[in-house]
């Protein structure tokens, strides 16, 4: 297993539409293991294949307690190939962040209860019912597979606060970081 580099906004690869996985091969399983390791190392609660430069419909999610012992790790791990949301109900607002959107968080409205179908790494069909944080994380990761980031769900004004900050940092050749003076957040 190895930790992969996570692509960050505005990398255009994050805007691709990922391809369906036709066969779950040894290579696929290797990639999934790398994604899991990369997610835990970040640390994050989810990761989509496009974020590590793989153009395939694969997501990994683990919303287990942050203070969980390392030995307990993996108990809540979900790995889905070709995930599809088949049912969505209700509404929930959650403050989201993303490993590909550096140093920015914002509230997003999503379905509170979903049913996701897909395949696990052993090629078995899986159906996962989720609500709350897990439902949010799954929708966030599945969005990635269609080139959508959580900032796309925000108002233009809110999104511009971030994209302008990123453009300015890139222009000045410095790392993207919160600039309190500039946007007056927090
Ligand atoms: Ni993300």
C-alpha cells in the first residue's frame, strides 16, 4: 500500500467524469487499498478516486469516531465501486470540508437519508442505507465522481470568497491558506 498525492482545486482533473469500473481486478483492489491509506493519513472521512488521479468510479468513506484507537480503525470503513444513489429523502445541513479544497469549510444542504448501491472490492453487490453524517459523506464522494465539489453547492458569493483567495495565492506563488484580513471570516 502507498499514500497517494491528493489533487487540489483548481486542478482540472477534479472536474472529470469518472468511468464505470468494468472489472474489479487486482489493480483495482490495490488502488482501493491506497485510497484507504491516503484517506486515513490525511486524515479525512472520505476520498474519491479522481482525487488521487484515478479516473474510475470508486469511493472510500469512514465516518468513525476521530478519537478511535488505531487498532479499531476500519470497523466503519466503506469501499464502494460504481456507487449509485437509488433513493434520497429529507434534508440536512452539514458543515463540509474536502481534502481537495484546502482550508475552507461551508454549510451544504443534502438529503438526510439515502440508499446507495454498488459493489464491494470482492465484487459482491452492496446496498448501504445511510443517514446524517454518513449520508452526507457518501453524497459528497459520489459528487466527486461526476466532477462536482462541495463548493459547487454554495451561493456564488460564498464560492467566490474561496476561489478568489485561491487565485490570489496562486498568482502570488504562495500556499493557499486562510486569509483573515482579506475575507473577514471568523
Ligand atoms: Ni471531497
